[in-house]
């Protein structure tokens, strides 16, 4: 499992709306564009603490715990859809080595998709 701390850039705070949808997406940086795990939330106050685990896997044979590397995306969707769209707010990590993650993974939502 991954414990994720989400922050929202000060510059984007005025873009947040009640009812916006937050998606936390884990991808295998070496294997295609389909997410390994996804979790969906209604936006609350930032910072937020979220746990992403094998429970959130998209496919039973492709688990988060089986990855050697991971990249975490946080996207605030204005439409409630998981696919990135213009006006959504997003942030993501660099590629992380699963074996070296020992504490919270920090993701800052720091840009708007144009």
C-alpha cells in the first residue's frame, strides 16, 4: 500500500469548486497507459491523506504490490471523468522505486491542464 499526502498549490486554490472529483491514479511507468490502481474521492480540504492499495487495482492480475516502479497522479476533475480534460487540475510524482518508499508519498497538484 501507498500512503499519499496530497497538497494543492496556493496558486490553484481559487480554481477548486465544491463537488469537484479527485482521482488518485497509479501507473506502471514501464507498461502502457492503463492505470494499475485508481481511487475516487469528493474534494475536501487540503492537505489530504489517502491510502492507495491493491484494493484499488483495475485488474486482479495487475496489483500495485507487484510493481517495481510507480508513478502517482492526482487529478481534480471538473466533469467527474477520470480522463484528463482541459481545466482539470493535476500533479504527479517522478517515477518512484517501490522498494525505496518508506513514508508518505507527496503529490502536489500544481498545474491546470490546458
